[in-house]
C-alpha cells in the first residue's frame, strides 16, 4: 500500500466518524452554508490578479513539519494583501496537520475564494466544505474512480461550489475528465513516490480541454517558472511549501508575486 492508498483508507474511516459527530442537519445550520460561494475560476482569470493560489499547510507526508508556528489568520490575510488570487487551506489533520477550523478562520480574514484542500471521497465532505465557508473542493483523480469524480463534482456544483480536479499524468486526465469541472490542476509531485518534475505540467497543458481553467501545482519555487508556464498555457498556479517553509510566509508570497509581476511586465513590454 503506497502513501496515497493509506491516506484514502484512513480518510474513509475518518469521514464515517465525522458523520456521527456532526450530522448533515448540523452542517446545514452553519452560517456559512447559506453564503454564495465565490468563483475560483473567475478570480484566476481576472487579469488584475496574479493567478496564484497560495496555500496554508503545516506539514506533509513527504517533508514532515514545514511550519508549526505561523498563525492561519496572519498568513491568509497576508497572502490576500500580497496579491494572491485565491487560498488553499489544508484541512486534513493526520497527514497535513490541518483543521477545519483553519478554513473557518481564513474565511473570516479574506474576500478571495478558498479551496478546501483535503482527500474528498464522500459527499459529506462537500457539505462540510460548504459549511466551513469554502468556495471550491479538490478531487484527486488518482484517489477516485472516474465515475466517483463525476458524481462528487456534480454534487459540489449543485451546492454552488466549484471543482478542481488534480491529475498527475495523461492517463488520469483522459479517464477522469468530465463535464462538471471548473479547474484542472497538474500536480508536479507524484503522490505515490513524492518525486517532483515540472515537466509533468508542460507535458499535459495542451492535453487539458480549454473549457476549464488550467493550473500547475507543487514544486514551484522560481517566479521565472510561472512566466514560462503562463506562456505554455497555464492560467494559474498553486504554491504552498515554497512560502510556508519560511518564517514569514506572507512576506515570502509578497516578494514572489512582486517579482512575478515584474517579470511578466518585462515580457509584455519587451
């Protein structure tokens, strides 16, 4: 059993326990449940914004503890001020050190879309995401059957949430792409062995149908990479670890986004 399979097996057990703790009727009574979600797609395509989704992540299975001190309120607000188009907030506790409360706190801080970053395997988690104040959910093609991707995406959209499907190779993209998707992300990190290759994004960008927003995820640490990826056809980028591993993630994001904008300006004027 590889790491992803272990995470998914544990997630099914966790979800069953959560259903007992907070029944759907309780979720539907949360104040956030009735809010109108923001459109991640629109924010990523907004030419006045950076196209960058910044991430709040404390740890990961491959790197261990990344940042155990930064406050979710300070970092997420700082990310927005730095020019992030959207936020990604990890809510998986066992493997990533996240909490549903992190997303709820972030929602109170920012007016940009928030992606609930978790291993979604059940409609209950999508109801949870809505109740937390999320605007978008993540579906990982490697963790779900194509039919499950389609049914979970359809359910999310019925609640007004957008859907980001993450793929790692052409096979996942071809098998799992379906109509109810808003964003497709290419994860440059192989979730089975955690190796990173930026070539993964470049190999897949032209294979992703143009009806969805295209983003590249993981392993991005240089603003110049974003310029090249933007030229290749990506609309946005998800960056977490590169900022979170610093003592001030929000300042790291500010410096990175400013440099990216400078490089993009040079491209358009040169």
